């Protein structure tokens, strides 16, 4: 018996339907299996940089909780590697492994300048974008065309502090700084602009990076009696110097302490206490910056950190903004990431951050941001930084 035309049509329809379902399932599976975006993080999670490791992690967690872990259907996967401190050879090796073995599309992090330079050299050779969240020495961007920086430069923060001091009757000053790249960078900037503005530099004192006893330096400065003392210290040395200065009578003798922001940032103040009262610093962020975005950021940051969390600081807001920039670059490219397109997006970065409005200078690939002049005060039983001045849209003075 021959099959009827109706049976033939039904059979053909069933076959076509089966093929359509198979193709649809195949396409659906492909969409669900969209390739992940891998971000290689090279950071000092242990060693001398360890005090900022939880800042970095809590800020990244805050961003992911707020925005999810996927962009344009692609999951963002962070691969963390610990360089253990100021170890450029280790940072270089880790960057190479992340690119060659893990096939990352971005590199990020980098606390110390030597590490950032080493990783950026790898980035340049492999043509992989690197987003720097800490290393603050000027001049490291020029030879690394795929680098962008989301922290600050020492000159960018120091020049506004000099301007503020000159406008507030500081006629003489001394400088004490740690004798390493960023310290020299900051001291050079302060001296150059202070003298050019009519100030008189009484003394410039380089302190070994490993020094922890500052009593002799304090005595020396007190004896010269400048109107102000500019200090550049990083890590635990900053709070230690502020305590030594108070115990040595610097503040009591009427000498104003001007400091780089990291020395007296909000997360460090509980360890210094009232010895820090009256210290004036310049910074690109403070936890009480008055914006709804910052309020939400601080809340998410503390939730990510957990009980007894410290306030977010420079390292935190830079890590948060690094994630924002990466998400923007991925969102702008629905298909395969293109190096040229990624760099075009990163170079045109401009958005509202918890620190205020930021942008990336398309020529230097360095950050443009507000710089805040802060004074440490006690209000309602709590010690903290209060804004007493603001310089908008500041660029590094030596990179434009």
C-alpha cells in the first residue's frame, strides 16, 4: 500500500521540525557557552603590600555584587596571582604565565612601580591591555601603549598640596621622604613647585626605606622651625612617623604637617589616633565623599569585607574603577574582543566614580580626577578626614 500524500507531508514536517529543534538547541547551547572573559590580577596579596590586599578584594567583590559577574552574556573570571611585594621579576613571570597559559584578555592590579613596569613590558610585547590600580610613579606609561592607570601619580597629588600651602601663608618648608622612586618623585615635585611659587625650602631629608625610628629626623626638623613639614611615607612607616612627630613636639611647636594622602588615609587613622589631628594631606578619595554612589560603595565594601571592616581607601576605589573600565570595554564589544577597540574604549574612559568624576587622558592614558585637600579632625567621637579644599580635573603636571 502506497503512503498517502498526507502521510508524506506529515513525515516531512516531522523531519523538518526535528532539524529546526536540533539547530535551535545547538544555537542555544552556543549562546550559553559564550567564552568567558579572563582577567589576570597581579597584586601584592602577601609581603610588604599585604595591608591593601583586603582593600583590593573587598572593592572587587563590591563591584560584582552591584553589577553581576557577567557582561553581554560573558562571564568575567578573575585569576589572582600574588607577587609577594616589590618583586619585578616575579611580577613579570606571573604576567607572562597569565597571558601564555591562562589566555587572559586583560591584566590588572600592580601595587609597586617596579612590578608595574615589568608587567607592562610583558603587556606591550604580547599586546594585552594592563590596568594599573596602584603604582604611582610618573613616566611609566609612555613606553607601554596598552597601559591605563586608575590610581594617581605622586605629582598629581603633590602639586595641589603645594598650591594650597602657598595660599595659606606657608613661606618656609622642609621635606622628609622615603628614599625610593615614589618618594623621590613626590619630594622633587614639592620642592620644584614650592620654590617656583616663592617658598623657601629649609631642608630636604631622605630617609632609608626600611627606617622605623624617626626620632632623630623629628628633632632635626623641629630645630630648623619651618612653617610646614612635607612628609612622604608609605605603608606602616606613615603612621609611625606621625606618632613620632607628635611625641617629638612637631605639631605642638606650630609646624604644620603636610602629608601624602596614603599616610593618613581613613583606614590608617584608627592606628594613629589623636596624634594625627590637624595633619593636612592631599588625596584622590576619602570615605565621606558626599555622593550617593560613594555611600553605596562604602556600604557594599564593608559588607564584602565582613565584621570589623576598615574604611575603603585609595587601593579600594582604584580596584573598583578598574572593574568598571573592564566591564565598559567588554560591553562595547558584543562579539570577539578587539585590541584596537578595547584600547579605544579604555582611552575614552569617562565616568562617575565613588571618588567623583574621573577620565583617562587619551594621549597619556593616565587618570584625570579631582584632588581633595583634607584635614584630620574629630567629630562625634570619630576621627576622620574633612575636605577643606578641592582641585577639579587634575592631570599629572609632568605628563601633558
